[in-house]
C-alpha cells in the first residue's frame, strides 16, 4: 500500500484545452483520496479548466538531443540499451523490425534515456513526495519512467490506464518497446474487457498484471420522458474519419417520420458532413452545436427529451459519451467494435455490426419509437439500471483508487 499521500498523474493535455473530458470526473475522486495530485500535461493550451485546489499542474518542457555524441552516449548507456533491446527482441512478434533496424533503435533509445534523465532531474522534488505514478495513457512517459526504474533511479509504482487508442491491434500502430514497458510497470488498467483480452492475447505472459477498470460518469438527472411523434436523436463526437458521422446522415435518409438530429462536436470533416446533411429531406431537422463544454451536453440531456444516442465509430474503447447518455436513461445505438458491446446491449439499446446495413438501423429506430409509453419507460429504467451497476463514477473510481491504486 502506498505510504505517501500524493500522486503524480501524467496526461496528454488535461486540464488544458477541451480533450480528456472524462478526467474532469475522475480528478475529483483522486483529489479526495490524495493530499496532493501533481498533474504533468504533455501539451499546454491557453484554455485551462477548473480543478480542485489540491490539484497542482506542473508545466514541463523536456527535450534532449545527442548532436554528434551518439558513440559517447551509446557506451555510457550500453547496459540499459542492451537490456531493453534484449527483452524486446526476445519477446516481441516484431523482433525482425528491431534486428534489421538495430542502429535506428539504438539511437532512438539513447534519446529516450536522455529524456528519462531530464525527467528525473526536473521532477526530483515531486518524486520525493510520492511513490505512485499514474499514466492516463500508455504513452511515451511510460517508457521513460520504466527506464528510470530499470536504472534504479526511482522505486515508484507505475500504473497505466489503457484506452481504445492504446490498443495497437485496433490502430495498426507499432508501439516500440511495448513488451519492455509491460514488464516494468506494476499494473495496467484497460478501460474495457476487450482491452484486457487484447493485452493478454498479444503479450501473453508479460501481461499478467492486467485488470479491467471501467471509467464512469456522475448522476446528473433523468432525461425528460415527454415522448412525442418526433424522434430526437443525439450524437457527440469529433468529425473524424473513424467516427463515421456521415453514416448517421445516411441512416436518417431512410426514416420517413419527423426527426430532430442534434450533434455535438467539431473536426476536420465537419464541412463535408454538413454538406451531406443538406441532402436530407424536409422531415429531418439538424442542429450542429459545434464543440461545447461537456457541461453543456449534460445540461442538454437534463432539459431536452432524447429518444436515442447514436455512435457509429469504427474504433472505440468504452465511450464515455455513451456512459453519459445511459446515466440519463437514454437508449443507445452503437457498433460492435472495441469495448462497445460491454455497454450497448439488449438492456441499454441496439448493437449492430461494424459494417451494418443502413436500412436495418433505420428500421430499428422506427420500431423502438413505435413502442407504447409504458414500454419506453420500462426500457429507460433498464438503461439506467445498467449504468448504476456498471458505469457509476462513484462506484468505479472509489473501487479503482481504494482497492487498486492504493493496494499495489
């Protein structure tokens, strides 16, 4: 059990910018459990969100170059370079990449070791206040602190959350030295059972310390149940290719009933989707809300009746946007990718294959909408009950902190 009262948390940018909205909830539970939470964002933006008073944001600029001293650094750090590459080559399915690109990976590791030393130098005072480092993503700092642990410069417990983005089977992305990192960290907490299975299957014996830890959302209110002849559908995501927002437009084209579609989010494909939406028939009304604070989305669910929340992404972990929707009792339409099947099922909505038939989704929307008032109320209760049992923030984060983080 951790005997110190502070914790270090590495994020991508939180509390800066608009990303990592799900941390807005978890940070409050962390701050309630620890005397101080030191947050180290890798990127800084102008906007900063409200955080608890004992959450201390530390801005770092960490860089390291070898210039013309590669040979010197190689011999200085030969032992650790050898250990990392040996571990990786012995266990990785990508061993040929390392063998045939050995020089490139040696230079890469020299840079990573230099960055690790810089982190140690800059964070020495913070490291003395805790024995627990929590990485919100399976990102670069995990490697650098694994190196510090291997070099015996720190004796901290290293804990990593893994989101859908971190599963390289989904992304098709080659994560360098992942086998070494897994061997060095104390615990990996994927946000879905899909993620747990991925690590155990991909890395086998190296991933013994893997355990699911669902994210969660707070209860705000119940969605109003003033059903009408109008079908109100909400979606919430960035306009990116993997989110496939354009498919929602195609689904709506198949519905003859009156529909209001409200979308929260912005992104690179926004203009393209808006142009497609102009092709929708007159029975479809569209509201593009753009990028708004998460609180605005929750306020909307509190005030406006919503018949369905829809997510047709081709890659996901367990979307927090769906957790938020079901916390209000809103039925969900989703695709069977990543961990989505762990939250979208017969109790919460309708799950379709990744390559679904457009007409099938439209028909299911119409079928559900034709249910009686009593049937809809019962389904809403089922949705809400599933959220209480599986994705309640208080339940999940207290369990994560008290039974997992503090008991390492």
